[in-house]
C-alpha cells in the first residue's frame, strides 16, 4: 500500500517513477529510480561477473565505463570473456552478478534495447531477403514505422555503399557485402549505442577504410560505438579509448595516450658518412654537458642526463629521451646543430596497441576472487529485472 501511495504522490508531483524488481535468494525488494537527464556515460558497468557450471569464471568483476559519443574498443585473447560481456550487455546471457547501467537504465532493462544496435560476429540473416528488405525488417522489429524505415533504408544503403546491390538477395552477396548490410541493420533504428562484434571480418582493405569512415561519422553525430575486434591495427586507428580483457578481468583501460604516457619517448637519429664509431664520437664531442663520462666500450649504449634531469641514451647513432614534452629536447637539438651534425629524424614514439595488448596478456593475472568481487562462488544467481 505504501508503494502505491508513493507512486501516486510522485505522479502528481510530475515525476515519472520507474520500479525494477530484483530477487535475491528467499527475499525480494523494490528499487526506485527517478527518470533523470542523460549522464555522460553510455555504458557504466560495475562488478559484472559470470560463473558457468563447473565454476568456470568467464568474468570476474568487470568495471568498465564508456562515454557517450566515443568509439570504444574491447580486445582480448580468445576465451578472455569478450563475447560473454557483450551478451550480458544485450541480455542474451544472464550474469551471476551485475551492477550498472546501459544508456542510463539498469542492465537487463528490455525497453532500452530499442536504443541499441547490434551486429553479432556470426550473424545469420534470412538469405532470401534482399539487402533493402533486411534493413527494413530489422527496423520493423524495433518498432520503426513504415515510412521512416523505408527512408532510412535508402540513407543507410548509401552510407555503407550498397545502393547498387540493394535489391539483390543475400544469397548472392559476398562476405564483405553481407557485413556491410549487417552494419546497416545495426543502425536501422537510429540507436544511441551501436555494438559491433568483428565489424570488419571478411571485408577487403577498401571496405575497412569505408567502415572506419562510417564509424567516424557516427561519432560526429554523438553516437556511441562499442567495437569488439581482434584487428588491433583497426582499433588503434579509430578508437578513442580501449579496454584489454584478460582471463575475465580488465587488465588495462583508457585512451592510448593515457596507457602509454610513461613509455613514450623522443628519438633523434643522426645522419653522417663517417664510420659508425667516428660518428658516435662526434656526437659525444658535441654533447659534453650531456655525457660527461665517456669511458665506456664504444659499442655499448651510453646514458647521460638532460638539464631537466631526464635521462638520455645513445645507442649507435640514435638518441632516446623518455619524455612527452618537446621543450625538453630543444637544447639538445641546438647543441647537435652547432656542431654541424645532420639530424635525419626527430620522432615521438609510443608503444603500439599491439605492444600494450601483448604486455597485458603476458603479465601475471590476479586470481578470480580478486578484491571487490561481490559474490561467493556457488551462491544462487541473482535474477535480472523482469521484462518491463
């Protein structure tokens, strides 16, 4: 009775109450949440866990945040739990435990899925449909009205470059053409969040570039794109932020710049026609303040120090300075120029996404029952909210 009275009172006050019912073992409770304005996060996952039969820990307390209007990449080795996480987000798989929101609604809130576009890795579209019919069919499943879905189908066919083949049946399509139609159907309901599982699988290099351009345009329209892919080079070119999933845990998460800031450096390559040992000696003679101690074998790396206290390493004819600030290397460049040495290359280097990935995969991982993991294995599963 108190619950109904609260509902009536809030309705009169102009609020839109929304109740979600969770079941825990032998007791139940109701959680009330107000319909507030959209947050800056499209995905906010906390303590997401999945334990399959046999105590197989697919996910061990995942915490992950994806901002609105960004392209976010999820990567990890086979068996890391990527597909399980995506299926939990799309309510295909029930989690053992999950907290957080998708588009400001609790995980498992079915109506929210109308605002989510999804392209699975191994999709199976009806092969007797044409490309145009496929897009319209999935738009209809999302309750898009007939005039809108027909107009949107034409726009999406142009966007993915399939206008000329729109009225051919899917059985005549190549793998890459089917993938383009799959991308179009994921956008058919004009979703706020688009989840793509291996979107460039089977697509040629030209098609991959086209898909990258499409995703960039979606980001410009403030759409959130969540990509699960093994193609690290593709993710590195397009993603604003990434998360590396290893053995059911998030090993690294952030932008490439954030994840590599401590490993970035400047390299200065010196050119010359001298013998390598003579060139090395000329470099040292031009930098007496940077390398005061030169009694070291001529082929070994030599370590010095900048006036800013940043270390500097000379290996063969290449100087390496671990800094991200170009101001720190100006005095060094001036000294090299004054001595008449030719600077062939000045380049800021950082580890690639592949380097980060391999480092995370090869690093020792914490056991599944890490601190903060909110459940005891063997407890009954926590039920998701009912379909509302």
